[in-house]
């Protein structure tokens, strides 16, 4: 019952606040206008992710205040996440250069990681293994990559919100079944905050998440994953599996572009999901496909790891293999994948989406 009340209250608060943010964005001129790298065709307010930040952190503070979760986790997300959200807000308003933005990302991620005690032990062969300082460094880099890949993947209506909702709820389910119900509540709160935002962001979107939200939710998912892994080492592999749709698309596309000599921070439209949205002439089929992949394909594999039926590394490879095949098939990261369909973009108006 506590889970349902938390979900409902945070959802309503997030939906109301998103509407208020939309009005403020319209009046202040915080508008995302279409350009050559965009996938939307009309100006749309941005910054709606601020509603996710405020409602989730408020819920987290209440959970810590009543002793349901520890203050280290809450502080990690409030302090570290606050830096990431503030950086994103400034970037939304005036566009920060890549170097200072990346520095702030490492600062926010470092604070969050320090607050939760660094990289927790990882399960190998059913036994927890402490990776020490190298593990902490890898975790630091991974958290920064996660918050950036959510920014890269927030490019069509609803996709980032749907990813947050499904991953958080799937993780919460695993925790309730195999760890404890209290540990699942932050995931429930994050899913609820994202759901309230999605009411305004599903096709056709009336407001975009913006960098203020995309970077924050990426960090939140990563930090929660590490916090949950400290309670149950198998959750480390489970969370890598559940986030597979975003991790594979963003990572494969980045590597493909780097191999061709492209700078990593240059905007483009060659992610798998972007190519698929153009090919299927709409955002909703692709966004819903992400939800289906997460629930029908990735959740059972994550469940098998947490239950001990499959080894984490093996399940991870099994989860990622078809996702990599999809990226290859769609031609993710190839410039010609964008050029081949640009002429059709000029001939029709696509559904509104979030772009970066």
C-alpha cells in the first residue's frame, strides 16, 4: 500500500509541476526550435525534466526522513544530482561548452559516488568480489557515461521517460521479490516522477525533458543501481541488463562514429532509435518498442540473474546480443543512415520529439 500511495502522490505532483514548468518556459522563451539536427518540426518548450528532479528529490527526502532509506543514498542524489540538474538547466538556457559541462558531470558523479561509499562488491560466480580502487574509478566513469547517454537517447517523444519508468519499476519488482520492499521505494518514486512528466511528453509532446532532466535521471538510475547492488550484488548485473536498450544504442553509435573520425559531442541523428523513428514515420512505435523490449526481453533475464538461474555475465551477453544486431541492421552511427532519409524528413512533418 505504501508503494501505491507513493507512486500516486508523486505522479500527481509531477504532472502538475510539469504543466507549471511548461507555462514558465513558454513565457521565458525557453523553447526548443527545430534545426537540421532535430527530429521535431515545430517549437516546443523544454525544461520539463525539472519537475522530475523536484518531485523525486522531495520524495527521497521524505523516505530518508522516516528512515525507510539511508541518508547517504538520499544525499548522493540530492547533492550529486542537484549539480547535474543545475548544469543541465544552465545548458538548456545558454548552451555550455563541452569541457566545463563534462567537468561538472564528473564533480556531480564523484560526490554521489563518494556519498554511497564507492563501487559495491560485484557478484561473480555467485560470490561478491570487491574491486577496490579500480572499481571506484570504473564506477565514476560509468556514472558519467550513464548521465550523458540518457542525454543522447532523449531524442524522440517519450523515449527517455518510458525508459526510466520501465527500468525503475522492473528493478523495484526484483527488489520487492528478492531483497526488501523498502529498498524498492526510491525506484517507485523515480518511476512516478517520470510518469507524471510523460503525461505531457508522450507523442505529440507538449514539453521536452531538456538537459536538466535527462542528465539527472541518468545519474539517478546509475546511483540507484549501485546502491541496490550494495544490498544485493546480483542487482549490478540486473541493472546493466535492464538498461540494455539505452546502453547498447548509445555506446554502439558512439563507437561507430568515433571509428569514422567524428567528434563525440557533435549532435547527429544516427542512433538506432532515431533511424527507426524516421523509417517507421513516427515516434510512438519506437518508444513503445523500448518498453516492450525492457519488459518482455530484458526483465526475464534480469530476474533469472537475481534468482540465481543464470550467471550475470552470461545473461548480459544474451541480453545485449540482439540489441547489438538491431543497431548493426539499422546502420547506427553511419552518416549515410541519416542522409538517406533526410529528403523524406523535408517532405513530411514528423511527430514532435525531444532533441539535443
